[in-house]
């Protein structure tokens, strides 16, 4: 039985290894504002427990296929204790539902509400436009956004037709 000491400070490489990301990813998350910047002490710069908790929560949210912008909202919304629980939860990915594009007969979506929107975990539909190119459309997207997405899809189809010999 191994006795693992509890650690409260990590060098960049140690922190990255602990969570299973690269040091470059950690730096990127700091730059994007997903992680707070550590107190700079030159080569002695260390990351704390909050960094570890946030990184673990980010990994879980990524496994749920949330984009970084949505992850940032969740990191802001949740308390450190809620993030800790999230980071300790199952990381099993649940793939997003792939739904066909809306048909012409589908009812129009309601106009967006005026005022601040409540923060919720966004769900997205994934449209494969062509192999290697996907478009993700939020379930909460309004009719104009959905129409724009449909137009992009139509333009790609037109382009493919012109490319055929």
C-alpha cells in the first residue's frame, strides 16, 4: 500500500502531469482566463490547489463536449467546492446527439428573451458539413442563427456540386 503525501503546490510540469495535460495547455488556460495566473516567482513559480481543482473540472467538462467558452462560464458560475466535486466526478464522455438539420416544415423558434439569460449548460447539435469540417449549433440558437447555419451548409453543397467533373 503506497502512502501518497498530500501536495498543495506544484511546478508547472508536475501540475500538468497530475491532470494529464501538457504544460503548454496549462499556460494557454491561464492566458484564456480559465485558470488564474500563479504568483510569479521566476523558476520557483508554483501552482496551488485551486489550479488543480479547476484543471480537473475542465477535463470533465471537455469530456462532455463543451467548448472552452461554455467551460469558462461554468468555471465562473460554480464555487470552488462545486468545482472540486465536478472534478472528482466520472470523466466518461457522453457524445452530443447528432441531429439532422432542421427541415423547412419545422416550426419557427421563439424569439430570444430580452434581458440577462440564466446560465445553463449549453447543448449543441453537430452538423458534419463535409468530412473534416463540422458546424456546432447551440440548441438555444435563435432562428436567424439556424438560418445562417443552414445557408453555410447549402453553400458547401453548391461548392461540392461545382467541383464535380
